[in-house]
C-alpha cells in the first residue's frame, strides 16, 4: 500500500442527515477493495479543519445547522486551501449549497457560502422528496459511466453560473430544479443525492479515490451493490 489517503468528514453531527455518514464508510470500504490505505478524520464543530486532506466529505443538514457549518467553514478557509492543493470535495444537499455563493437560511435570508462552486440557491415552489435518477452529463468524469441513483429531500432550487457545469441530467425527480442535477468544477462535486450516494453509486467513490491516488482505478463489481441499484431502478420504473 502507498501512503494513506486522508479523508475529512466535515461536521457529521451538523451535516449528516439521511444516512450521509455512510459516504465516508463507503469510501473506506471501497478503498480497502482497491488496497488503498485511508485515514479518516472526523471533524466536530469547534475542531480545526485540516488544510491537507485528500478528500473532504460534507452531508446534508437542517437550515440552522447548515448556516452554522457554513460560517465555521468560511472562517476556517481550509476547504479552499485544500482545493488549491489538489484535494477533492464531495458535498451532499445542504453541503452542496454551502459550496456555492449563497443559500437561504432558516428565515429565508441569503447566507454566504464558500464560493467553491459557481452556484446560488433559493427555494423551490414545492419541496423535492423521493427517489431520483440522473444520467451523468458530458461534463462528468468519463469513469462515471452509470446512471446515478439515490433519493432527495430538499427545498433548494440551485442555479448554476457560467463557471460550473451540471453533474447530471435528471430522468426522474427534481435535482437542481431545472432538469439538471448537481454541479462539478474540477474536483469539487455537489449533489442532492442521498442514499448514501456513494453506497448506491460506487463509481463516484472510485473516482474520488482515483483523484487522491493520482491513478485510474478499475471498477470492482459487488453483487450486493448491483442488486441494490437494480432494485431501486426497478422501484422507480414501477411507481
């Protein structure tokens, strides 16, 4: 094994709804399949966010928790420095919105994000809840060759600016609110997929790990994961 890949789980007590903590567990598991050593850093509120992680993972959270996390991360500056150093960031739902320029707080007022993605978020007319399927866009890494599956539960309408690209195109569900889902810029990825996303979409986990070790990873198929993906696609097709 080469040196450990450092994975920072950012504020999981604030940003960890709908099983999002499983994304870090999935990264650890899939790294093990590829014989990649990992070091998991679970960063609690008040603790210093490392500037030298290889992968930063953020989950979803309620409005108040989201605002608190955004303020702390903005003051830290660690994610921006990490990205400059070549790190990847994978953020779900509230975490995705935090990566943008602004999102709405619990009172509906604009709150400052980190500006790592050229997106802004306001409110959908109707909350998006349920299973979602999306096809990787032409801007997604080539290794992400399978449809994404997961579920969404959010009220955010996310608008993409000129310096970011959609991660995927929605075929079932809402996503960003304009037919697209998520956003990607370099190694920074935001998405509305819960699930946990990396359990349902192992190619994404392998892409994040591939960036960290600076080499392509051959996809390892696990029968249980493929069965889960098939069951979820089948459920959507019948409902």
